[in-house]
C-alpha cells in the first residue's frame, strides 16, 4: 500500500512539474547608468468634509536634459474608489530630442509630441464648451476685500526622523479676514504643521540637477532652492473657491501673504494642512442647483478642483451649520525619497514593444 502511494506521489509530482509554466524570461537591461535625481512623494486627503477622499503618489527621475514622471492616483473612499478607481500616468520629456512621450502602460501605447506640446484637434461645434473653474456660490455682484491678515510661524524645537530625514517642526497659522460691501465678514484659516530638513548634501545635489533641467527647459535661470511649503493642490483649491468673490488685486494680495512661509528654514519633508472658511460674507441665501454634469477626474489636481465645485454648490447656510468645526480641506504631503542614484538610460525611452498612437 505504501509502495503504491509513493508511486502515485511521484507520478503526480512529475505531471505537476510538466504542467508548471517556466518562469518568465527576464531580459537584462544593458543600457548605461547615469547620475540621476530621484524624487518620490505622496499626498493623502480626506477630501471635502470627508467627501471623496483620495491618495496620489509620484516618482520623478531628473537629469540635466531629460526627465521621467510617474504618478498613481486613486480614490480611497468607498464611493471615490468606485467612481475614480486607480489611474496611472507616465510622461518622458527629452529636451535633447525636443520630444515628449506620454505612455499608456496598460495598453502598451504611447503618444509623441514636440517639446512645446501637441496641438489638440479642434472640437466639433456641437461639443459642450469647456467647463469653467469651480467657484464659491455668492450673491450676484458681491465682492469681498481683505480686512485683516495675520501670519505666525513658530519653530517648536521638536525633532524627529521621517523617511530617513532628520527634521524639525514648524507650525504656521495664516488667518485672513474678509469683508463684503454689506459689512458681513468671513475668515479663512490655514494651519500648517510642517517638518523640514537642512538643505545640505544630497538634497543640495538633487536641487542642483532640478535647476539644471529647469534652466534647459525654460531657457533661463530658475531657482529651485526655495521649495513652496504650501502644497499646490491647496493653493489651487483656495484660489478656485475665492476667485469669483475677490477682485484680482485682492486675490493676489491674499495669495502673496502665503509667501511669508519663507521664514521656515530647510526643505519640507512632511506637511499637514487644514483649511477652513467661516462666516457669511457674500454668501447667497440659496445655492442654485448645478445643471452641468460632473466629469470623472483623471488626476489629483482635477479632483481637487472638482471637490471645490461640489463644495461651492452645497455651501448653503444649513451645510455650513452642519459642518461647523470641521475643516473644508485636510491633507498631508510627504517626501518619501530624495536622492542621487545611477539610473538606466532605458528609463528615459519608450519601451520597444509599445505602439505609437495618434494624439486624441
């Protein structure tokens, strides 16, 4: 009995071995390796009042005359995950060849454009016109002016290691009081908790390569040493929200106040931001229902803008009352990696098995 059982096991093993597919052949990358700046970062957000949260991550490979940008964007909530899913984008910019390649890694396709970008085909006359940037709902003709600006930056003295970087903490409070023509007030409050690391050694080398690339791309000197503390997504959201309520020079003055963050020393590794807007300046008594259909966002920036529009449409007095005490926007920006590494030249070229398709 045991002898028969042993034979069965041996036969099964042989059959299983024959049925098993051989491991995929890995082709060695023999392209040269060159000194490259490698930057990895991540943004996480709870969305607007916890609605439509998202997460995005990106990797950037930078040389003096070329770069590769990879990004992954996904909705993290139940509804957002279903609506948006996960999207990835890869773009290669070759200044030396005056070309930009956009890769579709799922379909193994790519498009090719000149360095200044492709000319998009004209849209049919019957096509829906481009949507305007979302703006806050307000009374017709009502505008606000800056009544007071307060800005404080405090070095807490706290230190900790984040992703291998030795950092110290700064806390920022940026308060702007706004007044409309009827004497009503609203207050914008931005609070930042940021951890920075000294701009020395490898960080200085990374910034030097980024600066060389920017100079080659724009054809002029570009200072990359001053890294913005305020994440671009937050600036875009606040600008979109206030654009219709502030005159251009007041909006510029509002945003210029954020430049006082230059008091913060070092390179930001981790920043947590919360933004809120309280008050009733220029607030419409009723918010008209939007007749426009929402499009599915394809990037973190598009989602942030979309969220701003959704919030503007829902910003009635009841909504503000129900959401009292909660920030409009809350998210965290973090550097995961910042280094100089040898990277294969193949990372800056389209894979040979990719098919060129026309720009749509």
